[in-house]
C-alpha cells in the first residue's frame, strides 16, 4: 500500500529543502500523494543527469521504473551539490509528467488544409515538417537567407544548439539565429568580453569555501540559487569572521543571513561601484603591481542609448585610456554624491571599500539578473570586474568576480556553442574572417559560406517579424510571445498574414496559442544531452525514458528539418564514423540516422576549442 502524504506536507518538505538544502542523500518521491520511493529503492534503475532548471547545474540521480521516472535524489558524488537538491530539483519528474503534455504535432487548419485563421489540428510529423520547409523556402526566396529565423534558449542541450548553429550558418547561410539568453545574459557576455577578451569566469564554486567576504549585487541567492546559498552559509557557519553584504533594492531572504543589508535606489548601483573604486584609489588600496603587470585601461562606449528604436546602432567606440584618466572619471563619486544618488550612507560605502581593499580579505562578488537585466548591465559587469582588477583579487582561491546564471545551459549552449547572430563556437564571431574560415573548414563548406555580418539580435529579430523582414520564425525551448518586452506589438506581428510561426515545446503556452505549427518536444532524460553550468562544467546524461506520444527531441526536429531544406549531407559526414555503442539506449535522432548522432556532433564541436581556453 502506498504511503500517503498530504499536499500541505509535501509543500512543507519542499520549503525546508529550499531553505536549508541540507538533505544530503535523502529522497523524495515526486508524486505528492505517493511518497513511497524510499521503500522501493532496490527495484529502480538509477542513472545520473544534471538538473534541467537553473544554471547551478546540480547532479541528480534519477530512478526509473517501467519506463517512467518515479524518483529523483541529489547525487552525493556531484562536486556541485554534494547530494543536496532544492525543491525544484526534487520536482523534476513532476515537470515532465503533466496531463497536458503536448504529444502530437499540430497544424492550424481549416477544411483540412493549412489556414492561418484555422484551428490547431492534430497532424503527422511528415506533414508538419514538409509544411515548415516549404514556408521557410518561401521566406528565403522572398527576403533572402535572413528571412527565416530560429530562436532557442539556454535550455537547449549542447548539441541541439550546435546543430541549429551549423544548419543556419553553414547550411542556410544565415545568421538569423538567436536565443533568449540575449535578454538575460548579453550584458554578462559583453562584460566578460570587453574586460577579459573571453566569455568565461576564472573561478568556480569551490572558491566559496575559501572566501572571507561575499558581496551580492542584485542576487537573491537564498531563493534563486539555494544550493549555492547552502555552500555560502556553510562557509559562514565554519568561520564566524566571514561576512556577507546583500546589496539590493528590496529586502529579501538573503538579507536574513547578511552581515549587512545595503538597500539602494534602483539604477544607482553604478554610483556605488564607482564610489568604491574612488575610495580604493584615494586610500591607496589598489594592487599597483597587479595593475602594471596585467591591466590596460580603456574608456568604453558611452553614447549607447537604450536600444528602443528599430535598427539601433552604436555611435561610438571604446578609446584608449590610463590610470590617471580613470581616477579623474571616478573622482565625482564622493561618498556624499553617492549617498545623494543611491541613498547609501558614506559609512556603509567606506565599509564596502575597506572589504574590497583589505589585502588579507578574500572577496567574491556575486551577481545575476539584478545586474545583467539592468539598462546599463554591461557597464555594471565592467565596474564589478574593475573592483577585483584594481585590488588584484581575481584568479585566486576565494577571490573572484562571479556571474551567476539562470538557465541550465545558458553558458554551455548559448555562450560556448555561440547560438547568437554574431557568434560562432568558442568565443569566435562571424565578423572575423579568420574565425569564419576556421568554422567553414570544420564544417566542410566552401569559403564565404558564413555571412560576415550579424542579422537580427533577439529584440530586432521580433521587430523584423513585425516589419515583414522575417517571414518564418521557429521558437524552441522558449516562450517568446509571453516573455518579450513590448509584447502587444509582437503578438500582433505573429498574427499578420505572410508570417509563419513554429513553436516547439512540451506544454501549451502563450506562444503555442499563436503558432501556425506546434511541435511536441521531448525533455530532459527523454533524450540524450549535455548542459554547461555557470562555472562552465559540462555535464552529460543518457536517455532514460521514452517521451510521451509522438514527442521528439529538438535535435531530431532540427535534423529532420535540415533534410527537408536540402542539407542532409552537412550532417551525414559528422556522424559517419560514430556507430551507436552496443547496449547504448539510442536517442530518436540516433535511431533516425543510424549513427551515434550526439557523439558525432560533440566531437566536431570540440574541434573549435582545441588548444586554447575552451578546449573540451
């Protein structure tokens, strides 16, 4: 007889998990009315997978019975979470087993034929994919290669993003590929690239256990990154001298543990960072030797607008500078001026500067969407990096600027694979002729195949749908007609005649309700995958269960679409040498092509980083 618990008890269990994250090795059955998994551990088939929710990248152990996920627990061997999970992790199975899962392709039809004013009607994969290809070809014929666009996210697996990038840039000869990470992480990317020349943090989660002072900038880690928060609080419990400063515009759960909560007026964090930098310079608390050996100064773009108009372009470029010019730049940010702008008292500003400036104090700055979705997010990323460069508190245990992420593979797929209009894998860009030539060589396409200019970044892509410059728009692993700003404009755009919208998802959403075609997707361990987390740890998993109904992985969908667009050969040579290993549970993509598709894609993708910082 199954042991029953009430919904209230289940929710309380989850709340305890989220608050303390101290359940190492414990197990929760994922049906709140059937918490009996602990009784049947021996009868389950277990395998490993990273969590598919946030960017922390916790390791899980997944229990399967009769081709169904029945239990999930934290992986004690994972260096990320060491056996703990938050309530989202324990609910992984619930997220895949809803009664309203999409299981059949849907085409908008009237009288048995496609009609934009018709109703979504169950159809076959063949009919849906054939119609997609026909509409994509029409868009390309009318508007050129950029007229067919694809939009993904940090929930793509590494090879789903890689296959999309290869198809669009080497097959369709189009840079009209974007991801929702543009909304949340573009400023972090630009901050890393303009400061370090590489989009990658130099630290890891292990730095938490060596840190003396944590400074949270717009990051409510207690609620948003509870497993990392558990490591922070563990460090504070281990050493009472460890401090935590929560810089925030509103009080939150992280403040309850903070040594000091620092409330500031919205948008004034730039003044705070510049004020701290000024005090460091005034008080002689900069690492002059580190600056001389490792740093150069530049004055960044300043006339940057807000990107609110269609076709926005920057009007200036960074200029060479020096330390004296930097001192002059931050001089106006006196404690009194900073207080006027931010509301933060001079004594508190001085306290923060003393923490950054003390050579014996190891400091981690941690930030996420409070900084990255700022209207001046790139500047804030630069300023936080500056504080660590000025003091030399960087690339050493316990001292790092660390940008946290929100999606499971925003780093591994969007950023490292390069699924943006301007990017190629391994920090390469389409505007660099050497980078394009290297990609064309790996992909086996003629020189000049990859366009040398970006087409549409995420916001401009949707504007292009509205204008009619993009006529075919395919969204996967995202919900753009719910999440975009200026949403009314783009929802109206999707309904315009001549626009063809495809949405791949696992559940009905505000985007599927506008689509001309809805494709049912497999998720998480219903397919084989790899994610890259915030510390750039790439973690793989095998397929463990079948997807419901006729659902298919996004990788299968991309490759089947590639066949119909005339680009099967672009991928056939990638898989040719990789047979499916004996005993391996092949994915739908591998079964379709008769080769180990994921292995072939990863081995090819890995070539982009050989011999430098992104070497996999």
